[in-house]
């Protein structure tokens, strides 16, 4: 993190969070020149930052290291989609568009036309229109063969394709540099997505990478992380979430938003003196609670003097992947979850409680 290695930058962040940084007009802060990427008047606004992060793309696009060591983060999935479209357009080579085959099962009256089904992108499913080029980065959306490294979230590079089969190179992890073949498969969203029919999409189980890590620090005035209802897949790819030193933050997110954070592995919250609960209650919440954080491995809560509980629910929650739990300096916490927590413990799991 730049804040750890650059004292000038860390001091600037502290001044902004404390409200001490001078403003120019309308409470706007003038960013230092070294923190900005100047936009040339020619071309679209995002072109300058793309050229800054991906310099000499034409020469280096086929290099795995070049592709995997770079990323542009955006706060909204629609912004991510626009950036992905622009990056694909700038990649060398000829693009190929793969349209999915969609249907509503048992729709005997043909209520749901294909044109409508094409507009849907449920959680965990690829889009109807998937545009790819050779050497473009891609991400797997299904557990196809975990023993060979083909898991949900695996990063890869597209190395070639035909109409129904794609060749890809795994770009990270123990199976990096391995070449694999990916077929089109039938995919359906979870049953709790709320559709009145069973939706089936036949497509490559791929997407472009979304936000995977989120760090929120020294935001003294933020009171809610999510101030309005977000789409269920807003944080679908998020794996690491760390929130620290946010003085007015009362809770992290609602159960409906949390139910979409299905790939979260690491959750850390600390030094937030106003936080009373991690997952806030929803008045419209039904009798059944959706699974929360099913892949969570590490949980750390510390220096939260007003924290009463993690979550209040009528249902027991399961954390089958939980390995390490650390809770300290939370004097008001009487119960972790009101109705209980279910985990399968192993000898390697750690649990430290210092309430």
C-alpha cells in the first residue's frame, strides 16, 4: 500500500480525513499533481488512465506478467463494464463475440421472449454478449475442476477460441502457466434470485475481473458504507474487505447486500468507535436469511467499544471455511450471533476472544 511507503501521501490522507486539507471552492480539494493522470482533450476521458496503467499495450499484450500485474479499480460494475469494453477494443488482434443461448425452462406459453432474457445478467452468470480477444485477461465463474486449478475466481488469459471451446492459460496460483480448455456449459442463477421461472444460459463460464480487494481507512465522517440498496452482485468478486479508523461508521452493510458478497475470504474491522453491529437489521427481512460469507476464512474484529454483536438473525449461520477468528477490545459484545453459529473446526483453526 502506498500509504505505508510514502509518508507524504499518508499525511495527505490524514489531512483529508480530518478535514484539515485546504479547499479551493465548493469544498473541493485540489489533488496534488503526482496523484492525478492528466486527460488529453483528444479521445475519451478513460483513455489517459488506460494508457498510464497499460503502457505499450500493443507490444506487451501477449505477456502474462504484463497483463496480470495491472488492474484498474472502479466503484460500480457498469463502470467496470465500460472500461472492459474500451480495453478489449484497444487490445491488438481481432475480437470475437460469443452470444449465449438463453431459455426459460417450462415456459410453455412463451411469456419470456429471448430478447428479454438477453438483458438479464444474474449473479454468478456471464453476460449474454461476451466479447473476447486473444491474450485478454478473463476470470472463471464456476468450479469446473478444482484439482486442476479450475475454481470460481481463477484468473486466466485467453489464448485462443473456437465457437464452443476456449483455450486459456492460468495466470496465478499453484497452477500458473498451465493451459486448459473451457467449454460452453449450461448455467443457472441461484434459486433465491427471485425469478418466476428457471433461467438457463449456455455460455462460457467467464467474465472480466471485478473488484477483489477493498480497503477503507481514515474516513472520519462516513456513517454508512452502503447508503442505499445495491444490486445483489455489486461486491460479487470481493475477496478482501478491511475497514479501519472510520469514527462515525455504525454498521458495515445490510443482509441483502452481504448475501451478494459470496467470495469474501478476509474480513477485518478495527478502530471504529461508533460501530454497533457488523450486519445491520433489515425491517423488510423475511423469515429466511440467505447464507452470508460462505467462503469466509479469516475474521478479525478489534477496538470496537460499542459493538454489541456481529449479526442478529432468527437462523443459525454456517461458516464452513472459517479458519481464524480474532476478536479483541469489544467490551459491549455479549453474543456473536444471537441464534448461534455453525462451523466445522479443524486442528489448524484459531480462535482468540478478548472481549
